[in-house]
């Protein structure tokens, strides 16, 4: 079990009225990690006790970050689960933005999930997979592998506001409804700032077939 380091927070991010400070948060998380490691050694992998302890640790990561006003990742229910071993996500972004991936129960290359991001502000796909996820800034703050997340107190949204504020026509309302999504795959991590998502599945289609369809949709002005 890899340790979940609590990345140091910039002092300007931390709420001044927070009940928990950075040192106390680090101690609390270390205690929860020690409990998890003890349960692993006592019960072995895959036991219900490990699942429960892991969830307690994640909940503590999120609750303490929330108390301090720090960014943290919450699970986002998109209505689909991708294959953990080889989801092979493909990002298509034009006038519309999609990510397609193999579903968890797909067989013989059939069974594709598609998430469309609505009113996208920014999107990126990196090669940060499950072997290096521990280096992500949100690791230790609720981030999980093979999971969809929504980021609370997002620094990316804050940075986008500051970048766009210089424009003479800038209006805060465009970004006030923005949401920061993070989707972690086996070999990639997708992050997107958008207002909403829409999910569908193509159980009888292959990835090449879905790519052809999405490529057309990505350059269409209207659905």
C-alpha cells in the first residue's frame, strides 16, 4: 500500500478560521494510515476491514481539506465505470468535448462509454497513470485511481479566473458555474473545467466506430 502524502499547502489557500491546522491534519492522516497498514498486515488484501479503513482515510482526507479550505477530490457518479486494466480513453475536443473509453464489462472490444463535457473552459489529458498517481497534487486529498471525481475548492478554476480577468469583457458569471472534473484511468488522467457532464454508453459499438461518430459531433454546432 503506497503512502498517501499530504502535499504541503500554500498558506494563502488555508482558511484562517480553520479548526484544524496543517500540522494537525498531517498527524490525523498519519494515524489513519497507520491504522490501515495495521489492518493490511492483520487481515491481508481484499478484506472488508481494509475497504472500511480505506474509506475512513479518504473521508478524513476530504473532511480535513474542506475544513481548511483546501482543494480535495470527491467521487462523481457519472453513471458508468471504465475498465481498470485497459480503458484506453480517447479525448476528442472541438466545438464539443468528449472522452470515450472501454467499459468495465466490455467484451471483444465492444462496449464503449462516452462522457461529454458541457460548456468547457479548459481540458487536458496527461500520461499520469496509476503508477504515478501518488505524484498528483490531489493525492492525499481524496483522489482515487480508476475513478471520476469533482474537485472542490479548485485552484485550477481560481487560476482560470485570474487569467481571464484581464479581458475587458470578462464576467465572473461564466466561471461561477464551472466545475473541475478529474477522471483517473490506468495510464492517463483527464482533467476538465466545464459546467456539466452527459454520459451515454454504446454497448454494441467498437472504439473506431464511436470515434467516427464523435468526430462528427465534435465539430457540430448543435447536438
